[in-house]
C-alpha cells in the first residue's frame, strides 16, 4: 500500500476573487471547494495526492487546467452538465459574495463513471478522503455510502468530512476518521445544544455508529476529539487570523496526510489541528508551509475532557498513554 491519498471531490468550483491589497484592483481565479482545499493542503504537507473530480461546461474547461496546475495528480470525468462557481469581492477586508452558481447535479452515467474512477484510485491509496459536494443536491448520499463501504472493506482507510444525509450514509461503513462541525451537528439533530457534555455524548455516539476517531470543530472554541475511546479537548496556541475560513478542511487534510504515512491517530489529530490553525493566518484556503505546521504540532496538546489546564499532558505523555492503552 503506497503512502498517498485519494480525494473524492465530485463537484469542484471555480472561485473568482476581486481583491485590492494595495493601490490596484486584482482579480484571481482559483479552483475551490472542500476537496480541492483538502488536496492542496495534503500536497503542502508533502504527501502525494490524487484528486478525482467531475468537470463540465465552460466553468469546467477553465477549472481543469487550474486544477492541473495545483501539482496534484488529477483524474477527471468530463460531464455534459456544468460545474459551479462563485465570485466574491474581498476589497475592504471583508468577503462579499457577488454571484454564485451550484452547477448541475451529476447524471447517473456521470456518477457511475466517477464512482469507478474514485474506487480504482482509492484501492491503490493508503487513505481515501470523502469530501462533500458543496450543494448536497449535486451527488446522492448513496454514492458516498457505497464508496466508503467498498474502500473500507478492501483495505483503504476512509476519512470523511461530511454532514447531513451524506454523513449518515457513511457512518456504518467503518470510517477511520470523521470530521464534523458543532453547527452541523446542531442543524442535523445529532446534538441538542453546544455544551461540552452534549458534544462529548455525540462524539461517543458517532464512534458507536462506526467512526474509529472523530473531531468536532467548535468555531472559536477548542475542538473536541475522540481517540482510542477517550474524549479530549484540542488545546493549541491562538494565532491572529487573516481569513477564518478553511480551518476545518486543512484539519482533515492534516489527519489524512499523517495516516497515509503510518502515523497514529493522536499525532494525526494534532497535525490536523496545527494545519487548520496555520491556514487561518493566510488568505489562500488549503495552503501553508510544512515547516510552520511542524513547529505548531509540538504546541498542540490533547487534554482529557474535564482536566484543568495545568494538568494537561505533553505530547510525550500522551504518546505513552495511548501506547499503553
């Protein structure tokens, strides 16, 4: 099993950004969407990545060379229907969305082709990341259910960053790792409130339903995780944000990168947290320097839920504890 990652990104988007960092207005075109940002960060961390995507229409024609320029290995199903995208104006420091199109749902034939493509690539990868389609109507949850089950039962560790029906569809497939936000858990009825006790209960419920390890991000609050059956708060230094978006996708990417290279879940979660924290200091989603991520990993601690700050374990103490268990 090679140490690379397959990212299933069924519906990438074209992002058009209007910016003015100095005196002149600039226009930037980039590929975007959850899977693209995850693949970009995985590559930044030095792990080879294959991106499986469906592209179509005029937007797809623009997206394909942009994706090829990301330095990832691109595998494409060409669609007859159009891909989606958005335009936003970042002049003045805040993000103002001007226009957005979701694109068209993939047809049955297109989904069959994309499924076979992702399955073939995922079977040769150490880790497969299942990223959401942006608009849930673009890809049916059953595609995710079958892909997670087929990959997991044939030796690829499956990492999912999903919510709603797509999350429910993959849970009993034996996920190695699940990342979800507390807002999504509240919206989808998993959690009754955002208290720590309630979110820890949900962590355990998600684990009982099939996820080996889980991270619940909590916006400005420290994320919570369940590793080796124990609930932890992810304690890390605060950094000044340039753009608060993209931390969760970078966290998932960090986890996938470590698992693909044989690291354990505790190190994977700490690396994911470091990658997510670093990403918000930058304007490019899914970007970061691997040396900066490595420097932050040593400052990330997993604290058993309920412990006082002064009692929190160092990385060496945590490694000894998880090895002993």
